[in-house]
């Protein structure tokens, strides 16, 4: 029978071994993901070197990647670079002209004014009314002469009630006709004012757009020169990168080994308890009370003048009781495995 619990493993060493194993796996993955590639356009190669890590001062592996084009692709790239440089120089030479165009503020005074259309309205109303009146005047002069002749033929004269009534009715009709002409001229004047305003606004906007186009013409030319096809390197084909495998879990292995040792120890203790019970030493009278077998010890009171604790045995069971090293010696029983038990019936 073991007298003490198994010694815990060196978790620090296990963790360091696990980290070292993971670093080895990472190094292998990095090497696997540095393939040299060769295509009809050129090649991409890797070279490993060494450098000093400023954080740790240790020597670490560093990588350099090289891309090389074949002669035809290199000539094409050089031509594109030269074209881009020439276009940039040309655009740069036009900046002075652009600065001249933008150096002066917009001359808004040169643009035509847009009125409210009031003058056009008045002119239109007058013209429309005059045109209507030019037709109404001879019509009503003729109708008046005819009405007077009709009334005279009936023997009616001015001052007669029937004569005056007929002429008043005709006057109201004449007023209504001229009133309609007035309404028509007002409506026509409003339409003419809107039309005139739209014409003036359209003319002003046209001239404004033309000035803005002239003002930014050089800038648009520069943008047209420097835009377009961009220089690009030929793409290398992709590949499936190697995945990183996990390093050896030394920490897990150490923990599993320690757990197995504790299971064996607990089994021995359980067997010992069975032997004690078979010998007539029931748990009600005799309990394992060696301090070495207890953890999470907390005093909760007193028993017959001795401290009373709650604790957990190393095999996981929770219990309450005294400590063998704190009670009277004749209540303590030394077991064959070297641990002390207490016969609670003898505590005094």
C-alpha cells in the first residue's frame, strides 16, 4: 500500500516540450509553403537566411522571395513602365496651364441675368388684350347700330323704358365680352412670363456649363492622359498550402499519467477502507484523519473542545471531522499504510 499520493508531474517542463514540438511543426509547415514556382512568364523562388530577433536576441530563420520574368515578359513590363512614366511627365507639364485656368475665380457677372418675367407678362397681357379688342370693337359698334335701328323701327326712342332696357342689356353683354378678353390676356401673360423665364434660365445655364467646361478642360485632359491601363506583373499560379499539424501534447500526456496514478492511489485507499470495515472498524467509530490525506481544509466549529473541520479527501470525498494530530493520543490509530485514523468513540 502506498503511504502518500503520487508526485505531481512537472507541468512547466511538459508545457515547454509541447511548445517546442509546436514550433517544430510550424517550421515544417513554413518550409512546405515556400515552393519555387516556374511558369512561361518567369519564376518565383525562395531563399532561407538567418537574422536576429530583436525581442529575444536569438537567431531565427528569415525568408526572401525573388520574382524574375523571362526576357519577353520583362520587355513588356519595361515598355509599360516607360509608357506610364512618359504619360506622367506629359501630364506634369500641363499643370501650369491648369493652374492658370483655376487661378482666377469664376466671373459670374458675365452671365446673363434671369428676370422674374414681369415685363414679359405686361407686354403679353397688353398685346393679347389689344388683339382681342381689335376684333371686339367693330363687332360691338355694328351690333349697337343694328340694335338702335331695330328699336327705332319699333317706334322706340331714347328715354323710352323699353328702349333704355334693351340698350342696358346690350351694354352688359358688351362688358362681359370685354371682361373675357381681359381674363384671356391675364392667362396668356402668365404663360408668356413662364416661357420667358425658362428661356433666360436655359441660356444662363448653357453659358455657365460652357465656362465650367473651359475652366476644367486642362484638368480633364490630364486625367485622360494618366488614366487607363495600369502596369501589372504576371500572376503566378496558386497552390494548396500545407496545413499545420498539431505538436505533441506533452502537457496532456503528463496530466493523464498523473490522473492514472491518482486513480491507482484512490483504489488502494478504498481497499484499505474495506479492510478496516471488515475488521469491525466502522466509519461511525473510526475515520481516516491524517492531515496529509485532506485538502481544502476549513474550520467550522468545535467537537469536545477540539477544532472541527470540513475538508475533502485526496480521493475526492467530502467529509467533516477532526485532525489526528490535534486530539488525545489514545484516540489515534496508526494504520499499516502509515496514515493515522481517529476512533471517535475514544475522543475525550
